[in-house]
């Protein structure tokens, strides 16, 4: 039995974390006013069968925690297969078997930017704080190799790399402070040989999963999780469609809330090329995936609408009228 299933059976609220751990409210610690934890400070390490509370340092074995919570601890959980975490996938990117693709010819020199984690400078802290405010955690920064720049054309910007088959093929930058122009700055033709419309952000990590979740922007894809890619806009190019069809057989389209028509068009294009595919669509109530926490997004994905051509036409006609 999965740990999540045991918690659910006991009506214990939990939150899956991007590092593969499970967070719950700590049943042991109280603040100075005697109030219980309600912010999911305790994290369960599935592989080690231990727990640690980041609020007051409560720690111990999972079996003891479950006894204290009144959760039935099924012994077979010890043989539970643990999924690959973001960190493990990030460290294995370089070893992913390469697929023949003549378009991938260049390796971009990343010496112009610096890793964010481990940098204690003021600018490094600013870059990290900006990402934290966008619900991007340290484990995400490490897994997606997010960096930042201190000088030159990309000064005061987060650098977001695009990898395919372990090779750096593209990057995008996002200002993390007040900037004189453009929040988002793409590299010039001189810096990269092929533009952003050819690539999917996070293709290497997402290839470990099926279905794939298709988002617009890189921040949305990171917020959703390791099974998500970004097309950098509301419309996928022919090259992006080709990659989606090559690596996956089922899809969940989750574009920004205002891109309803584009979501239907993307789902329809995938359906046309692979009619046996399992294609679903998530219509967010507002904003984009980066406006929601990962637990809520997983609920939306779980209840995604199966794509149907006739239903799509009716829905779009209703919007017109």
C-alpha cells in the first residue's frame, strides 16, 4: 500500500513535494502560543522511512510517526517502489541516451551566468528570493539548473536552460529586479542557432513520465512538476508538435486560463496526428499554473476533461454567442 493511500485512509492531509517527499502538518510541535502546525512543516522521506520537521526539528522513524498519528502502518510499504525524484533526474541528465536529431548542433557556453544555489551574494539572494516568491523551491532550482547573471546583456536576470538529450540547446532569461526594458529576454540569433519555437522546456525530465503535462511558460511547467513541459506561448510550433508526438502517447493540455481556444487547438492537433492518444484538457479558473500550488494543480489534472472534437466545437460556439 502506498504511503499516500495510508494517510488518505486515516484522513491525514498531506502534500507531495517536488523532491519526492511527502509533507504533513507536524503532530508534535507547538508554537509559543500552543498552536498546532498547519503549514505542513513535517516531511516524510519515503526511501529512508524517516521524518523531519522543519519547524522545530522533530525527527524519527516513519513507523513511530504513524503509530502516534493512529495510522495503520502496512509492513509491505517497505517494498514500495520509490519514484525518481527531481534531484535524481537532474543528476542523470548528462547520461540520458541521445537520440539522432540533426537540429541539435550547438552547445551553448554557460560561463556568462552563475549557479544560484550556494551563492551568498546580495544578487544571488535576490535571484533566489524571486524564485521562492514564484513557488519555485531550492530543489527545483537544482533540478532545472536555474542560474542568474550579474553583468552584461543578461544582468539581473534568471537564466533558464533548455536541455534535450543532455545537451544545452537554448535558454531564456527573466528579470528578477526592476529592469529598464523587457521582463523576458530571449537570446539573439548569434547566441543560439535555433529559436525558442523549436524546443520544449524540460523535455529530458518529462520523458520519464506519461502523460506529459503541456504548459505555456517555464515557471508554470516547474510549478506543475517533472512531468510537465513548456511550449513558451499558447501555440505549439510544428517542431514542438513533432517532439510531443515522438516522446509521449498521452497528454494533458494545461495552458493559461485565457487561452481556451488555443488549448482546444493544441489538443485537436495532437488528436489529428495520434487519434488513439489519451488527450485531456485542464481549464484553469484564472491565471496560469504558476498561480496555484502543486497540490491544487494535481487535483485539476486528476479531474481533467477528456478531449472530444464535438464538445470542443460546441463549447467554442457558445463562447462566440
